[in-house]
């Protein structure tokens, strides 16, 4: 028997995944005969009461047999805590107290994790049906490893669900062309060993802490690719990465400053050639950056990037 008939009933008129559907029950062993690895999911949240129940159900209704689910709430003043308490019997841990921001909250969750595989899921995103089973069956657990899956999106304004391209490669270009090729955080999973090697999130970053972590992962080992969709994110006016969000200007500023530091570091390191190739591709797609040229920080990147290309590329 699954959890669907045990969990609190969904709100009125809520149907389909993850309200009235659940993932299949799991066999005692994986398809390769091994034991199910422990998967630890951390959900940071602050005043996301209108979304968090869907997030929680999308994790629990995976029916994953070796799940560790931790929710770190930043002291919400809306209905979030009341909702979390409804699901308390099925949570490994939850707490609600002020923190120093999302990165700090996620690190607090990671510190409590004991899983073989880790990931975090924000309280306005959801896992898709069967995602954790797929990760468990297809991710290598030997030493350092991380997996990138595809992500679907839901635009709250239009009510439209859309699919972003499923990642098939990873490199410096993902950071340079972050709007069109960035890796979707809720579809990334990694081994505990890899996090131990690279360290947790940098808590001085509030918008591009995930991209910073991916780069540190990448410097240790290339990712594997799921080749399928694992999660869905939501575009809404309070989301930090949405272009119509009031956070967006801060996102651009922090991401641009971080990227400028990365470029300066990588241009003198072992990935110099890849950096130049990525910059060339960025130049070819420069039309996408036209509206950002006047931005005080992004403008510096574009000028640096043009100078770098002109200096580094051989004359033809």
C-alpha cells in the first residue's frame, strides 16, 4: 500500500501528480539486484505556504523506500509551518527558525543528511513522478559522481507548462550562456562523497550558489546525464530566477560578478581553451545580450569578453 491513502487529503479541486497520483511501489531490490541507496532531499523554505504542500507531496509520493526528507524553514509567518506539521510523521526532520538566507538553510539541511545521494528541492518546485527511482537505478555511487536531468517549467501567469532542452553536455558555456543553457538545480543529484570533497554552498551567494556548486563539482569530475525530465520549476513573481521577479536585478548583478571572477580564474587555468571556445559561442549569440549591455556589471563582462577574444584568437 502506498502513501496516497495515508497522507492528508489534497485541497479541493487538486488532481493528478502529486495530489491524486503516486509513484509505483518499489521492489525489495533495485533492478540490478542491489539495495536501494539512501537519498536525502533538503527543502529550504520561507513564506511559500501557497506552494510548499505540492513540493512535499512530490517527494513523499515517490514512494521511495530509503528516503531521508528534511525541511528547513526560515521562520515563516504564513501558513507554511501549519502545512509542514501536517506531514511531520513522514519527515526525517523539520525546523523553523530565522536563518541567514537560502544557502545557509540548505547547508543546515545538508549537515543533517546521511544519504548516499543528495539533492535539494525548493519549496516552489516539484519532483516528477518516478524521479528518485530513476536516479537510484542509474546513478553511480562509487566515489564522486553527479547527475543532471531535464526540467519542465510552469508559468504561473499564463498557466502554460513548457519543457526546457534536456542537457546533454556540460562545460564553461553553461555558465556563460546561463539564460539558455543553465543547469536546472532541482534536477541535479550528487553523491555525499562529492559534496565532502567540494564543500557545501557558499553562504555569501544568494542567487547563483547552485552554479557555483556545479562549477566546483565539474572541476572534480564531469557529470552524467539522465536523458529525461526529473523535476518541474515554477515561474512566479516572487521566484528569484524569473525575469519578471523583483529579485531579477539582484540576480543579474550577483551572477555577473560571480561570472567575471570565474572567467578571470579559468582564463589562466587548465580550461583556457574551453573558455575561449565558450566565449566565441557567446559572441555568436550576442544578440541575446543586447538588452544587458548597459548593465553596470554585465557591461564589464561583455567588454572583457570582447577584449579577451580579440587578444586570444589567432589572426585569420
